[in-house]
């Protein structure tokens, strides 16, 4: 609607914030997720700009490190004007770090719009796939061997394999084919409108495109979350849950402490410890149900409204 203006400034230079704040005089600022920039926080306070941590979390690894070894970073949280956090647990951590005016607002990703055309195309194609299908989302370097083992151990299933970084598309294709798997690229199977142009009679469809995750998820019965089999940690689970797809994660979920803890408790997700456990799960009937995934997703909606209400409360913004 023409109401957004994008301004790029170098972070962590006091003079850039001084110039920005004097030029635009924002009524408040929102810093997303886990972004902690000391000069931004200090400059906002010095210029009487209310700066809030939004959709905020303080992962356990970072929380423990800062509390025990980097107290200066821990104390930076007291410079925020407030925080709109994802859960009760996150509220407690921000409070321990000295952050004032904390509101539990939930996860904004659960309110993301879903591209209906991508979903409808995927659902139509899924109807013609006569075998169970698993989408592996946002695969990162270091966990490919785990997934290749799972694919080989479950040849009755079709796997959709989606690397997180586009520069890994060719590398991943070579890796999968060298493992003896029959692979087809999304770019060879579907045209730009996601209309099929070839028969996907393969072990793996390689998702070599960006911005089509909901299409890949619409093709599957369950989703394995990339990043969860390496120590850097898992990517978000909201996208598969939005389509009622049950979630499978590996051992490393510290990056998504919320909502994976809650999703596991609601039987919308299942966690495995290693590649052998993943293989066994895929051969079993222990994968969560679509009903549980759908119900959990519905229970998490509303974060946008709660966040807007919290902003209004803290800044006295008009309706």
C-alpha cells in the first residue's frame, strides 16, 4: 500500500542511529526474535525511543552462556522498553535478564498467510501419488547422510528433499544420485506454474526452487524438519503444521524451544535421537496424526492481534 519505507543503516555505529532518530523520530521500534545489538539498544534509550523485543525468545544455550559468562550481554535486556515473547518460559528468562514490561504474545509465524495456489497445486498432485510421502524441509550441510540412510531404508515412500540454501541444489543432486537414489529435480518435473510436465517415478524429488515450501509440504503426509540433526539447531515448524502435516524432529531443537516443546506435548510432533531412530519411526505407525497437528496449529493462532494489543498498551497508540 506504499506505507513502508526501507532505510538501510550500518548497525552499531552511534552516529548512524543519532542521524536516523533525528530524521525520522519513530514512536517505537521492534527488534525481531533474538537480535541483540548493544548500540541500537543504547541509542534508542538515549533518544527516548521505546525499543521492544518482538516475537522474542532467549534460547537456553544463549541464556545460560550470557547469565554465567557474558553478564554484560545478559544485562543489555534491561535496556529494552519491553518484550513481546513467545511463551511463559521465555517471559521468565527475559524477566531474569531485567527486561521490563513483558507480554506473552505467542509465535507470529502461526499467523503467516499461506499461498493458496501453491497448496492447491500440491494437493492436486498428491492425489495421484500412490505411496506415503515425506518432505524434508530446509536441509543444511552436515545432515545429508542421516536423510540418505532414511530414504534408502524406506524405499516404499516418496521423499521431497528441500535444501535450505540454493547454492547446495547441484551439490545435493550429485550427492543423492551418487548414493544410488533415483532423483528428479522440481525444475524438470513442473513448469513455472507448478503444472506437472513429467512423471515423478523416483525415490526423491529435489526441491531446487525458493519460495515454494508450502507446495512441497502440500505433497507430503509428514515433514522432517531440517537443521534438527546438526548442533546449530532446527528450523521452524509452523509451515508444516499450518497444513496439518505432523512434524518429525531430530535431537537438536534448542533453536525452536517454543513451540516444539508444546507441539511434542500435544502429539503434533515426534522427536527422534538419531538416524536409526528416524528409520524405525518411518517404518512404524508412531508418526503423529493430521488431526493433532491441525488442532495444535489452531491453538497457537492470534499472535499478531496479541502483539498489536501489547504495542498499544505500552505506547498508548491510537486505534
